[in-house]
């Protein structure tokens, strides 16, 4: 779940997040931006990994690992709950 205090702007091939509580910006590369978009769409991690496989032609295991790592990092920074 994305807290109300986190805003996102999608740019070509990346995204920028703003945490209104800390006033910090975070720049997401294409892979992380796609993961974020999946979170915005309330997709399950497995569905997000499937989207990465389709869009970036990566192995399913690699996609799953990347999704879990990215969500963990976003959670640690307070950007998702």
C-alpha cells in the first residue's frame, strides 16, 4: 500500500517519488518505476514480476528477486507499507 504522503511522477523510462513527510525525492530507474506502477495498480508481487518478464525479457526468478528487493527497499524508506 502506498501512503498518502508519497507522490509519484512518471517520466519517460523512470519515475520520481516525493515523500512529503521527509521532503526527500527518490529517482526510480525503468525497472523500479515499473514495480512502482504495479504497486499503484494494487498488483500482487507475482503479477508485477510477470510484468517485468514481459517488458524486460528477464528470467522469472530474476524478476521475482528484483520485485522483492525493490519492495523491501521502498518499505525500509517508508514509501510503502
